[in-house]
C-alpha cells in the first residue's frame, strides 16, 4: 500500500511543478517581447530597461483573467478580480517610481506600459491600450519620485511633462522679439493650438487626460515647438506655421477627438505681444 500512497502524492506535486514551469515560461516570453516592443517604439536606454519593478508588474499580470479584466474584457466587480487589479495598479505605480529614478521621462514611461499591453493583446488576438486606471497609477508613481526634482526646475508640469504657462509666455516674448528683428509678423509665422481638457468626475481620468494629451502633442510636434499646460485649463501649443502644419493638425485633431472626445482648435497669433499674452490668458481660463 505504501507505493500507492507515494503515487497519489506525486501526482499533485508534478502538476504544481508543471503549472509553475508554464507560468515562468509565459512570464519570460512576455518579458522578452515587452522589452523588444518597447525598444522598437522609442525606448532610448536599452541597458536601463530591466528592473525589479518589471518583474513585479509581470507577476501581477500572470493571471490571464486579470489582464483581460483590466483591458475591459472581463466582468468587473468580482472581489478576487478587484484585489488582483489593485495589485497590478500598485505594481504599475512601483514601475513609475523605478522609471523616474532611472531618469526616464513620463511619456517614455507610459509608452513602455503601452508596449506591455500591446504584447498582452497580441496573445489574445486583440489590440489593447493600457487602461486609464493603470496609466494614472504609473504616472502617480513617476510623479511621486520626480516631483521634487522638477519643482527646482520650475518650467515643466511634473505629471504631464508639458511646459508651464509662464514658460509659454517667455517663449512668446522671444518669438515676437525674433520676428521684430527679422521684419516678419508672428501672425504669419506661428499658430496656437488649444486642446480642451474637460473635467472628469473619475479622478483617474482627470489624472490621465493631460498625460495622454501631452503624449499625443509630443508625437505630432517632436521638434522645438512649445507645448504647455494651463492648469486647470487646456493644453496650449506654440507651433511654427510651416507648410506641413495643416496635415499635422488634422491628424492630431482626429486622434484626440477619437480618443478623448475633447475639442482642439488652431488660432493665429495677433500682431502685438501684449495682445498675444492677453489671448493666452483668455484661453487658459
């Protein structure tokens, strides 16, 4: 009878070992593909991608039902799923802190999270974007770690990475001085783009919206354009009126309205600096 007892105990142990091996293999595969996707979409420091926080996020993602639930593909509200989602949000906040310590910007940090969900979505045959709750969590963690550093700099909003309204005013003064020296009019050389940021009742959406809009603005205008945030009002961009501006504006407007349901408009600069500053104050309300 003793051999039978040993056989009965060996079965569950082998099953547990097989399940553990499958989970570890899945995590390793997702990790490798996540890193590859993140590097392909703009991660600038390959040697700094790996961190213990990455392992924490992968550990929270190992429940496939959790990943589906966070992407809106499972029924929310079950206690077990709610607890697992909270654990994933905490892991994302830890990843945000880790990225900030490594000197990674907020846009690159969010793009990295988007790369993970793109990989998870491919495994399910779907296209996934990171849920706003997780975007808010990773941004909050990033801000906690880096806000004191940015506070000393004073020209950027620490959460969205967009310039402050004071910096926009400084850039306007520079643009008008340069135009005066060159005999041109800023009304002909530059435009203001204004992206409305409606107030959301959900705190996660209020937190995430400026971050995501900032990411879209940087994608549309990756050069020396001035991209600012007029808290608690709109995002305002000062951009050159180059020949490709109408195309960039149309693409940005389409993307922002489809993703966030918010309004964007383009307006020329007035002839004088005092009028431009007054216009910015009006737009910021």
